[in-house]
C-alpha cells in the first residue's frame, strides 16, 4: 500500500464520522411524539447527578456551527464526555483503518462500474459539481459509500466535525473520555454491503446536482433542533432499510448498558449522531424503558 499522508488520515476519520448521520436518518423515518430538542437531560433511577444526551450532525459548514449557551452550561457541568468512537488513533491504527476504507490495492471505482456508469459519474463529479480532477482521482480509490461522503465533504464550506469541537472543549475542561464503540466496528457494518450494492446506491440516476442543497436542508432542520423533521425528510429513502438492525437497533441496544454504567459514576455528556435519539429504537425511548427520566433541555 502506498504511503498514507496525514491529510488522508484526516479525510478517513471525517468520512467515517460523516457516513453515519446521513444513513441513520434514512433509517429512522418514523413519526415520534418526542419534543424537538438536540439536548436531553437524563435523571432518576437513583442517579446522584443528571447527565445529558446530545445529538450531533457529524459534519457542518463552519458558518452554520452552533452550540448554545444552555448547551455549554450543561456540557461544563459534566465530568465525562462520551462519543461514539475514539477519533484519536495511533499511526498503525490509522493505516489499518484506511486500508478497510479503500478499495483493494490498485483498484478504483472504474473497475467496478461499466464504462458508461463511470463516464457519467466522472462527468457528474468534475463537470457538474466542479470538483478538481486531482481530488476525483483520490476519491475513486475509496469504497463507494465513502466516495459519496467524500463528494459531500468537498462541497461543504470549511466543514467542522462536532466530535472534534467537543473533544477540544472536553480537554480544556480536563474531562474524562469514554467511547461506545470503535471506528473499526463502524466500518465492519459497511463491509456487510457489497461493492455492487454500494455502486447502485450512488448511480448517476440517484445523484443530482442538488446534493448539497439537500444536505443544507438537513442542516437547517438540525439547527432548528427538529428531530422529527430530520426523520421525515428521509421517509421515502429505503436504500438501507434491510440494514436497519445493524445500523441502528443493534448499536443503540449495545450502547445502553455502557451508558448506564457511565451514568452511575458521574455527570456525563453523551454526544452521538442525532439519528440515534428518537423513535421506538432510539436512545431516548430505550433509556425511558430502563426507568430514567429523559426530558428535553431548551
């Protein structure tokens, strides 16, 4: 494998962070009676101090980023920051993870697409979306789902990852860190989807020049803290419905015991993709079933 640069490491991490909110929202398209909020207080069940559950959108343009005074107040009251996965990795771990995100050595997307498909895709990316040829050349070495998110990350203006911002705040506050799963585990879920299926998901017929506009509408709903709207925006997208159990249900249920253990120790700020919060299999519902009081913080 050719030498992997730090720039590629950063791209790898951002892509992993980014793929989950987009697809998780697709899978949680069900109406909910939960009040709309990104921040929820967890109390009861003999907890000494409340903890907080916060829904992130893993990548957002710098000018759209927000974290309210109320969010900061609750964040600063906590002793531990909990994220989905640890994004600070050793060089060897980064290399191994990068390998899993890339197509087999020497292969590119052109090896898995017909000549017509690849020509249409290349025209769409370079001519329609105006992405540089050099970046297209690098992008086509990624597996298809990651190539999609690479495109979107290139279109966003100075993108920021909430996880990186929160980690920086936590380090400044000298908070403890905890993680619900690993990046390797997240990648293993996508490995269940064949390259051919991934190619079909982003065929030229399913992608259009409004890809950025659609994502910005999602960001608008996020900024309005409207979880239900985030769900309903993707109500008709069934591309990953057969993987819902792996993408959402299993992960949320796996997280609950870990979250409960952390809640009992000290005040904790849990930051996960907003798509994990609501719905019958969402963390809010699962925590309530465990006897906790989970209330929106405005």
